[in-house]
C-alpha cells in the first residue's frame, strides 16, 4: 500500500468518526423541529375547527333540518356541515314523528342570514334531508321551561290542564311540532281554542297516529296557528 492510499484511508476514517455523528445529530434535530412544527399546526387547525363560529344572536335565523331517524345524527350531520364549510350554531336536537307518522330527527341550528344560501345548497345535496325556517320557540326548550308531569290525562279541558299533563305524554312531538314548547308561546290563548288544544293533546295521548288525511290536516293546521309568528 503506498503512502497516498494510507493517507486517503485515514482521512476517510476520521471523516466517518467526526462527520457521521454530526450528520445524525443534525438530522435528528431537524426532524424533531419539523415534527414539532407540524404538530403545532395540526393542533391549531383542530382548535380552530372545534370552536363554534360566533354568530350574532340579534340577527340569527333559526332552521330545522329534518332527517329520517338515525341514532348518530349529531355526528353525521355536524360533520357534513363542517365539510361543506357552513358556519352554524347548534341549538338542539329532537326526535319525533312527521306528518306521515314516521320517526324523524330534527337538528335545530342558528345561522347568519348571509350563510342561509350556503346552508340550503348543502342540505339540497343531502339525501332524505328537509330544511325549514322556524321560530326560536320551535327549537329550544330549557330545563326550567320543561313542564313537570303532574296529572296523567287522556284529554284536557283548559290550558292549565294541558300544562299539567303534556309532560306525561309518551310522544311530546306531533307532526314535527314540540308540544312542550306551547307553554312558552306568547298569547297562545288568542291563537287557538281549548277545544283545538284538546284535539291535539288527545291524539298525542292515544299513541295512535294511523289517522285520516282530513284529521291529520286539521291537527297540523291547529299547530301551525299555535306556532305562527
């Protein structure tokens, strides 16, 4: 082996001894820094996505998204709306039956007037979903407003009897209307009569919703009057 080869061999040896650890250390810290920045970015995105958009309640409009009954409606629909970039405020979710006595879920939200078109376009692409503008009383029932079951009845002869017995019903939603919310409607006594209220109550208490189209239309019209703005 000549002197030149010996020198090259020693240079290679020391290069490996000194340079390789330096490269490995630099690579390690470079990877650590990259991973940290990536994690921070992901966390920021997650935090941003999890925050509910701020919507001015003074101008907020209320919408009911009705779908056939499924147990995971909250996750399914909220994920779909987020993926469609629709900013909204969740209000409540309720189960009940539609005008054809089919079980449904109402997903109630608040939305800025400027985003209504975006919401309508998103829902139009969702099979089986219906959207309707509603009033606040149709979407919210606070724990303080929920009537207590005081007396079980099959019919009522006054508004007070209705308030005492409505919470005893097995079905407190009739044709998409929340019967528990009737107590909170201003001037309800001027909108419907006790006789009309009793027709609604008696039908819900009967648990029999296989009724004629005529009766269904009559009950629906009574509820429309009760919840009309």
